[in-house]
């Protein structure tokens, strides 16, 4: 069976938690609900061929890590929360790239709105001397 893309995607949608992130005093004091979506770009071919969890990423572990970051140390900015979540995801050796969306549906905005969402994308850093994809250099 041929592959369409180089990497496959494991997606966690709506990982929630009550956090105290925000610039305003009442946000850090009272807290609010945050939701996070994570797209983990991995190569699952070996894991699927051998039915081996160790060859992929355990999304249950990732979900717990994301939740712990949401409910843990407060940050002023959701940008900082998103960076910490991306870093935690990239610590899993199978994850090559990650996309993180932090939803702040109860942000202190004085007009009607449905949600505030910050989206970031991060990738594993190349090790010194590691080759860059030949297709991109030609």
C-alpha cells in the first residue's frame, strides 16, 4: 500500500482543564476553562506493521501531559502555554512535528465572540550535521 504523505497524524481534540492563565488579575485568581487540540505528526508504519506501541506515541500519555500543563503553573500568555505544550510533545521521540491550538473560550473580551484560538506549529530541531531533506535543497 502506497503512502500519501511522509508523516501520519495522531490528533487529540479538546483536551480540557481549568487553568489560571491570563494577564488580568481575575484570570489568574479565579481561573477559567481552556481547551487544547494537538496534532502529532509521526510515522506510524513500523508501529502498525508490528503492532508495537513503543514505535509510536502513546496519546494517553500526551493527553495527561497537556492536561497537567493546562492546570499547572499559570502563564500570563496563552502563547507561553502553547510553547510548553509543543515542547512536551516534541520530547516524545516519535513526534517529528506538532501543531497546538489553545482555545480560551471565556477570554475577557467585551463583545460577543465564540472563542479565542492560538495556533502554533513546531518541529524537531535538526542535530548538527544532520542532513536536510534532499527534495527541499534541489
